[in-house]
């Protein structure tokens, strides 16, 4: 990297952003010629965010304490809480009503009197959380208890951690008084977990003009922490498409004392068994191909060998099996998947029901269609008494975000600086996020959940005792603020 050019870029932003810092000015604020030898490559244009992160920790605790379990969501209480913080900073937040008690919130840092929406950057996070089984938690899930270096709470990772971090990055820029070269829009969404009446689909339909943008930062990626070190940063640029399908078996009802071979329960069970063991063929999307190419050098020799063979004619099939078996997430990135999730049949032990139903959760690779998959399953099940019924509100396939955009390059640079050279890998998430809807509106949306987390910590998302390491939260605030400052602060 060219140091001279680098200093030239960093100095003005640092000088301006220092305004908000409680600590001594960083060396980078000095004249390039004298400062060069003492400057670290990791110096952030957002300055030192330690005090800000502490403040954001307080916001996160408050956000966890406002119960936004969806349903019913009640996101408006959270929106009002955030609005109060933003108002205190001299900003003008706006609540966008979606349904009773459910609003999204936006606030904007303006770059010009007539800003160009295609340059604008959206900082997106959702305010609702999934439900809890309180009896399985070791602490109250809505108390934001701090224990062993963690903050516990439903939403601490998904997605109130990012909500608080976005707020911090946004406020940092405002406090710095730095001139931004593009509009920055803070957006807190509702109903992400259910995708219903208050979700981003309706938010866009109703209010798109208020937050139209060319770029977005959202959840969906991961900072992979392994043996105390960030191995890589997975930036979500695409996501799978969720489709719920009912599997329905029909047969005559009757007295259970006289069983017949056309029992709907038996037919459904046989069908579910076949569907559950079906493995869809591998298909490489551009994002997934790039992901594995960049992953190979990070893995141990044996696994790297298989990853490199994944698309070869002779060893490809075996390699795909090894990789799919090594990590269920990799399996999900390579093919359409099906998970049976709900079974229902019968009203009495002694009554043969005329109908038995299962629900299967299908996740398609973007570009694959449900009709083709159901065609395969129909052949496999091979039972005229069983049929499939695609449920309404399926996800929509969106084109992937570009890996050549300036913003992707900024994220890559910031990740490397923040995490001592850690690479960025493009990522296709198995789970759905608000980004698909944004991508369908020509937004280059990237999933950057900014907190370094181990596999174990990540698995607590949507699970019992969800919690975020405070050190990771602070690091995540710094990472986000760095990305935003690098991309938007005028130099
Ligand atoms: Zn989420």
C-alpha cells in the first residue's frame, strides 16, 4: 500500500472526526511527513470509538429491555426510544407507521440540498426479535444482564446489537461535523422475523421515496472468530429464498379398530421420510464459487484439497459430499434444502383422520424454482394420495450485490484494517434478511454483522441464552464506524 496516498486520504477525515474523541489526537492527524513512521495501518478514520461503544452498550441494554417479541412486535416503543436519542443529537428522526403499534424509523445525514439517492448509504437493522422460552434461560431474557463479559438478552446479537452499533456509527458521523459526500440514512425496520404486515416489503411499498438509496449495510454476514483470532469476515451479498410448502395426504376416515392401507397418517409419514432424506443437486452461484475459492487457503491442508476439487469432473462429487458433511451451512450454500418442521393429523386416538399435513421449509438458491423442486419430490414420493401446496408469502429471489462496487472494496479494506489483515469472503446466507427486498430495488446491500463471534456464540442466535461478548460489541461498533466513515466522510 502506498503510504503517501494513504496519509493524504486519512488526515482530513481524522482531523475532523477527532472532534468527538475524548482521547488524545491520533498520530495520523500530524503532518504526513513526520507522522508516517508512527502511524499504524489500523488507524480508523472514525477515530477512537471506545467511549462511543460504551455509550452504545447502554443503548443496547435499553433496547433489549423493550420487549419487541414478534408477534406482536410493538416496534413503535423502540422507534420512539431511538427517536429520542437522535433528537438529542440535533437530528430529525421520523416514524413511519405501518400498523397499530408498529412503525419503522428513519433519520438522515444530508450531503447536499439536492442529494443523489443512488449514492446514499442505508444503515439497516430490525427492531423486532423472535420469542423466548423463559424457562430455558438462565437469566431474564429482557433484562440485559451482564455476566462473564457477556450481555445476555433476546436480540443482543439478532439484531439489537447491530441496531445499537448502526446508531453509534451514525451519531459518530453527526458529532464529528465532517462533511459527508453521500446521504447516510439510519433505518430501523419492523417485522423482519415474521415478514408480515409491518415488514420491509410494505415499508418499501409505502415509503420508498423517504429512504431510497444505492447502498445498504445490514445483518446477514459474520465475523468468524476462531482460536481468539478473526479468521475471515463473511460479507453477505446474496441469500436463499424461503418457501413454505404444505404436504397433504388424504384418505378415508374410519374407526381405528379396523385399519386400512390408505391411512393418511401412514402415507404422510412415508412421504416425509423420503422428502427428509432427499439431497438436491449442487449448483454453484457466483457468490458461492468465490466464497469457496477464497476459503481454501484459510482451511487446513486436507480440507483445502477437497474445497479446491469441489468443481472438478473427476473428484467433484466426492468433494461436494465431504464439504457438505463437514459443515451443514456449507451444504446449505451449495444446494436447495428442505427441512420438515410441522406435523399435524388426528383428533382422537381411536379415529383414523381423513387428512394428515406436514409443513416443509424449503430454501432455494436464488435462480432455482419451487416448481422444479416439487416436480422432483412428486416423483420421489410417488403417491397419488399426497400433494404439495405452496404457501403464500414466499420470499423473492434477488440478484446478488456486486463484488466490484466501491462499497464492497471499502468494506474489504476496513475489515483488513480492523482485524489485522483478515480477508473478506463474499457470502450467501441460508437465512433470509431484509436485504433481498432492497436488492430488488437496485440497492447494493451487504450483510456485515460486525461482531467477532465464535461458532458457539453464533449458534445462540434465536436460541436460549442469546448473548453478545462485550468486547465483540465494542469491536463491532469500531468496525461499523470505520466502514461508514471511510465510505462517506469527505476527504
Ligand atoms: Zn435478524
